[in-house]
C-alpha cells in the first residue's frame, strides 16, 4: 500500500523497453543524436506546432531555467503560495533568475483567480524602480492540491499576464494527469490557452529521469541552451532521455499511465467518503488529501501503508481537521494496483 509519492514508483515497462532498445551502439553526444532530433519532432506533433524543446534532469531545473529565460532586473514572479517553486525548490528559481522575487498569490484549491493575480501585481506598478517589475506568472497543472485549472481559467490568467506584457509559465510536473482529466489536446491546455513556456514533466508518470522545457514562444528560446549548460543540465548522453520519451509517447502510453493513476485516486476517494472520511480539496488528478480519524491513520500505518501527513490550510469549519483527525496526502501512479486500493479501504472500514 504505497501512496507516498509517484516519485517512489519505478519506470514504466514501455520506458524501460525503450531504454534497452536504444542502448546499443554509439550515438553523437550533447543532444546532436538522431533520436533526440526525432523526439523533438514528436513534441511538435503533440503540441500541433513548432516548439523548442530542451531536456533537463529535474522538475526544479525545468521550472527555474524556464523562468530564468524571462528574468528581469528586480523581476517579480507571481505564483500560488503553495506552488512547488515557492515551497519546495530551495530558492532555485531565485538563484537561476539572478535574484528574482517570488510573489505568493493566495487562492482556494491550489489555484488563484485573475482578480487575485491582478491585485498582487498592483504592488509592482510599471515604471516605479523602487518596487521592481513584473517578470512572469507561473501556474501548476495539476496543482499541489491535486486540482486542475480549466482551459478558461488558464486563458483568464493569461489575459492578466498579457495586460502587463509578461509570459505565462506552466509547471507541468503532472502534466499528463491534468491532460487526462480535461480530455483535451496538449495544444489546447498550453499555447492555445495562452501558455508561453511549459515545464513538461514525465518522471512522475513513468519515466526514470525525463523532464523538458518547452517553449511556444520561439523568440524567447533563443540562447536558452546557454542557460541550460550553465545550470549543469546539458546531458552528454542525451539519447537516453530521448529514449525514455520514445517509450513514453509510444502508443499513447503516457496518457494510459496518467489515466490509470487518476482512476486509482478516484477509487480511493470514493471509498474514503463511503467510510465516513472527506477530502480537503476536489480530487481531479492523481493526488488526494483525505481527512481521516487519527485512529484510522495509525491503523493504516500499522498495516504498512506509506503516506504522509499534510498541512490543511484555510479549509473552513466544515472541512478543517478536528482534534481527533488528520489530513493526509495520498499519491497514485501507473504502478498503483487495484489490490492496494482495496487493501487500504479494507483497513479503513475496520476502524471506527
């Protein structure tokens, strides 16, 4: 019963097969091999236009380097207060942007609204050198609360960003999970809704080590290879990142794995509610945040379940954990088996 993180899962069979398949022989280094070029073209197909793709090792690198491409002196980057770049990246975005300022924007369910973004930007009026200047807006898709922005919500945030002539960045660490939820195309969820640059995550969804920065604004991508090299993320054996993407995209494997993870999360959520529990936020991807009795949590731990306690912020009187309750985070992956879900729910039902 491992629901600790999708990072705990191994690599998907299709990815491992592709790594083995592309392992033999020699290939040019530093991204000049034919397979890397082929996968770059595959990204063009997926996003229905020409894009500029740069492989990196981690989501933190993808986010930080993408934001660095749009950095300004005294630049302010607007993001949700619970976003990964704000909470879990050890100031890497600030470092890579040469001192950029991350400005937290509050909002329910892991998302912020256009009005909240507009209000936050008002602290940085154009032309006032003492305050700094707006540089970019970053959203997470799916969010750190396991929710998903709709296409209209993304477009509305883009309108606010555009009003200040700054780009919209999407942290897509769980991009495939969000895409599976919305049932739209990758193009619809990105550039057609106004996204300028994407951190395309694949590691959480079945790859071993495969992330990419994807520019829809090709002009902004000029010179990015120097950001990547300086940041230490230019792979010498790039073909092995490309190989992972080859297996990942083959026969839409990436969408199958995401759909499975999402389905397991929904099954967990339904069972938890049936057992008298509730979730802190809507379950819209592969993460869920149930509020359970502490006795249930302790019983699950004794039974071997791997999961984490989680801070429950601003949930209101109806949802906030009571004294004998705890908020948890459960994450499903391509490797989550239905038997694990059923075992979890069985333990839950046995504790009152």
